[in-house]
C-alpha cells in the first residue's frame, strides 16, 4: 500500500465506514473530485512548497475551489451567489485560500480537457481581480440585480425554484402522508431507534432554539449523503410540516462538524470555540454578506452539528455545464475573485485577523502575484501525481470497505 493510501485511510478512519466507500468511489471518478475529497492532502502538500509568499492572517473557508461557490436564500429572502462551504474554515494566511482556488482551476481544466494555457490565463485573472478588490478595501455582494453573465442566469433560474420542486425530487406520498423517498440516490434509511432519537432531538430543537422555525412539526428523517470531502460525516435531513398551513413544508439539514483539517499546519492562535459547529457558523457569518436561513448549532449524542435549511434555491455552480461556453468562465472567475477578497475584507479585524488597511496594503503589493501562480502550478503537478497513485491503489482494492 502506498504512502498516499495510508494517509487517506488514516484521515478517514473516524468517518462512518458504511458510507465511506461512496467517497472513495467518487474520488476515482475524475481528478477534480479527487481534489475535492482530499483537502487535508492539499495542505500536507502545501508544506512542501518552499517559496509561498507571506500574507496577512485572515478568515478563510479553507476548502475554496470552483464548486464551493453557489446560490442560497438568506434571512432577508434575497438569493445570493457566494462562498458556501465552511467546514474547514479557520484563521490562516490569506494566500492559502487563493492557492486552493487557483490550483482548482488547473485541476478542473484537466478534468474538462481544456488547454492548460487557458487555465494560466484564468488563474492570472483571479489573482489580479482578487488583489484589486483587496486594494479597494470594500466588500462586494452578488445577487440577481448585480450579477452578470452566466451567474446572473444561474441566480435568476435558482430564484424560480420552489419547495414543490425539491419535494418532488426527495419525497413521496404514502397513505396520504408526505415522507422521504428512498429512491433518491443520496437518501439512506435510518436505524429505527436512531430515527426516533433524531426526531425527538429535532422536535426539542424546534421548541427551544431561537433560529428554528415556529409552528412546524417533524414528519420524517433520513441519512443524507452530500458533497465529496464530507462523505462519511454524520448528516441527517428532516422533513418538517407546518401546523398552520396544509401544504407548507421545510427541509432541515443537520451536519456533523469536525475539526478543520488545516489546524495541524497552523501556529497562530485561534479563538477558543465552544465547538466546531460554533466555529463554522461564526466564521461563515463573518465572511458571507448574508447568511443562509436558520443557520444554527445543535448537540446530539455528544457530537456537534451545523443546522440550516435545505433550500430549493441552494445549489453550486457546476463547471461541466459551462465547459462549451469558455467565454463565460472569465466573468465567473472574476466574480469568484471579487467574492474571495470581499469575504476577507468583510471579516477583517476580528479576533486577530488582518485589518482592512492591512489587506488594502497587501492588495496593492505586486511582489507576491507571480510567485503565487508558480506555487499553484507546482501544487497542481503534485495533485496529478497523487491522483495517478490513487487510481493505482483504488484499482488494487486498497480502499475497499467491509459492509
């Protein structure tokens, strides 16, 4: 067994073994899914790169890649396009976020079979726009009225979605009752006792938590599979029905929060969070312009969870759908650079992170820009080697899970 296989198995040993095979299978699909599923490996490899320029400490989502931007409806009922995955969030050098993102450009273009010279052009664009946005020192948000190009189309389409759409995909009617459908490929039946305990827990959460919906009762619960890197964490989905309205339903996602995989590589002091769920929510609220609906924490059987509404409008921008529309990629990458810098500006000056003035000075500096591009190229080459080794190990059965 290779060193890479040992590192992956060791990292995932605390995950749920009965679903972990889905993660290993997903990572074998293509190099981009492998990249998504190996955030911890990326930061292990990052320590091997000797010429990374110094950068201010900022709040980062930690796992920023091309498909960790998406749409969601905030508490103010508007739909936004923004960073949308904060499992790994932490206070770290600003350029770690940039490196994770621009490396993903190179990896995505390998997956989509797009020329790497074009990847260099887009990575350069991201760096330029990111630095310019920092230099201005003003955070920007993107919603349907301000979005351009394909992101505008994406948000307008998302805004038209409804709970009828999401219920049609995820539920069925049995004996005149709406319940979850187990035909959905990412729904898994729960053990009867665990299901009862979860429903009891959710009922209590609705009653006691200030961020929970009022006048709703729990109708069903299932285990939910989602993402790539997070496959194997405990994750549940609840179907809630209004006690006041006949056809009014809500879906609540309950996702286990684990320590950030970046933590072992950082020496700077972090806040003393009460739990990793609190860390995720606190940093998400700092970095996003507006946070998603019902964002909250919960503790169940000694594990901590992030709670939020699973919305019909919440979705990630899939790059496969714009593979043949390369000109649109320029606007999308430009938007992502603006949002990345904006998230750091918005959260600047809190708990020891760089102030806006410090970020502006860094944005105005040109010393780091060429170097960071070369670092990303080096990291992309390492990912290619790792993926090649992963496929060898995978085909030899190194990741086969006993079920």
